[in-house]
């Protein structure tokens, strides 16, 4: 049995999701391995089947034992002692609960606690297994089994309801103005820049809602940190959803959908379908002649086919292509976006992108390009947002001011801290406890600061206000 840690030594915004996906990937990998491994020898007929992890011998030869694994996941704080990697000492109840949960799991399953379920809610299909008593744990814990991903991308899509839209009316008007130009045949590029949790995805969602009744094509995808070195991953995901390939009855129907889409966009089906099919990992068999292109030639042809597809579709109907988290995109996808940004000025194509401030756009700014920088909400906007999130719940004035002070105008923090106070059943509390849904985001922010992280840690021990001299003193003592 092994234990892996997500969020240490480096934190990410979605460590709970990463752990669940890793658990499912392990089980999938083992299942494929069991299917492809040859038997030790060819057995004679037997009516008995070997249980997982054991071999069956009916006298005619041994069958290679099947491999199986079970996964338990818990989320919470730990204390990490000296050491590096697997040699580091990790203390706390969290790894103990994960190990106990794993021990009770049925082989071939991923089990999580309620703490982890809260972090990944909406992103995975889960089955509630009820409370379970774990050895060495005083109280029974609610346990869930992770079945599969839902296909929903990101916190905003997984949310049960959108937070009231506050403080971004000017930015929304600007995007809507650019959309009107797009509909008139003047392609537009809009890049929304802002720190994590500032409301980039929320602004995109509000724009989508405002144009819902206007005929258009809406495509969306996003960069993911774990795939930033996988060529065209975000585009592959987008195309598969657009063509609804997962709903096709068979490979034949999948090819029909690809060919029909390419033909409607004005592309040469016989030349471009093999390239797109290979990108989507659709087995072409002998449907098309074997490619004689070199790797470089093939890459250029794929870029031309993808850009031609998007531009051709936009000529049929105004198209909005949303690409979030540009800072995590692979170089091939960024090159495709640069092509679309340069060539899309004369077609009804709106390229709407989001990114963090560290991104440097791959394309130079032109007259049909717009960059929108989202700043933090004002105190007035925060108070308005708290009132809307709290709705009919009584929220004490001191609690509102605590939220204003502690969240710094970041909408995600405002939303989660307000809900945490309400769920705690005491709307008059000061909301001093950090909601579990913000732990990953805050730890990821700290890790991105590099050496400055230590300064913040020292300040956190001192208090919310301190002088530079007091902050510097602990450094002098070392």
C-alpha cells in the first residue's frame, strides 16, 4: 500500500480533483493491463473463475493472476517534518483516515470522505455509501464512491447556482459591443486577464447568458495544468464535445459526424478527415490511404485544417470560441489561437479568452483585439454581493465588514466565506475560519510566491497588522 500527497510539496487549485482523477486512472490502467497480459500458459476448460488477485489452476496450466487496486482519499491538513519526497515525515489524521478508508474499499473502487466530496462535487458521478466506521477513528464517516467524471469542467460549471453578477457591468458592455461587431462580420479577439477567483469565468458565463437567444455557435474549452505539454489537448476536448462523439453508436457514426462537419465548413473531406481523425484518436483502418507526410508537414496540415474548420464554421453562423486558462495551454494550441486571431478579422468569429496576469499573449495587439483586466471589487460591491448571497438570511453588520476586510475584493473569496458563515449557522460570526473550498486556492497562491511565501508565514504568526521592523526581527534571529 502506498500513500500519495496532492497539495504537497506544491499546492494546486484543484488537488481534490487531481486525486480523484488519479485514482480512477490507476484503476483504468490496471484493467487494461489485465486485458493485455498474456496467460502464463494455456489452461484447459474450467467452470471456475479466479477471484481478483488470485490464480486459478485446473491441472491444465496456470492462469496469470489478475491485478486489482483500491483507493481511499481524504482531504485535510497535515504537518510535514524533515526529509525529502517519500522520506519526509507526515503527521496528522488525514493520511490515517485515507489509509483506513482504502482498507475497507472493494477492489476496483475509489472511496472518498465527505470532506473530499465537497471539493469535487459536480465534477464526478458519486454514489453515497452512508456512514462507515473506520478502525482507530472515533466517529463514523460519510463515505462516497467515485464512479466517473461528469464531463463538467471547472468550479463554475459544477456550481448548483451562479452567484449574483456584481461589479462587472462595464466589462460586460465592452464584450457585448465586440460581439455586435462580430455579428456584422468583423472578427474580434477579447482577452480577459485577472488573478484566480477574480471572476473571469463568471464574466464569460454572463456574456453567454446575454446572447443565448441570438443564433450563434458556442464552443468552449480550457487549458489544464496537467496537460500543458500535450499537443492540442484542449482542442481535442472541444471538438469531441462539439461533435458529441461520445454519443455515437460506433466508430462509423463518429467518422460520419467528422466528415459532415468538415464538409459544412468547406474543407476537403478526403484530405482533412484523416488528419482530424488521427487527432481525435479515431481508428481509420483502411478507410483512407496511409499518410506519407513527415511529422513537420503533418503538424502544419493539422493547424491549417483546424483553423480552416473554425473559420469555415464561422462563415456559416457567427461563432464564439471560448478558451479559458491560456497560461496552461500547450504550444501547439497557442499557435492555433494565434492563427485564428490573425485570420479571423474578416469572418464572424469571436475569440474570447481568459488568462492569469503572468501570461504574455502570443499575438501582437491589433485593432480588432481587446484586453480586459479585471480588478478587485470595491467595498461597496462586496457588501452588495454579500447581501445577495445571504439573500433572506440575517447577516450582522460586523460579519459583513469582516468579509469585506478578509476577502480583499476577490469575488470567489467573498462567495465562499459568506456561505461558510451561513452554513455554520451563525450569521453574526466574524468568519475567521477559512472555508475548505478555499484551502487549495490559497495554498496554490502562496506556493506561486516563491521566497515571499516565508514572509507571509511569519506575518501570519504575528497577526493581521505589523510593522516592517517587527516582520524583519525573526529573520535577524536566525
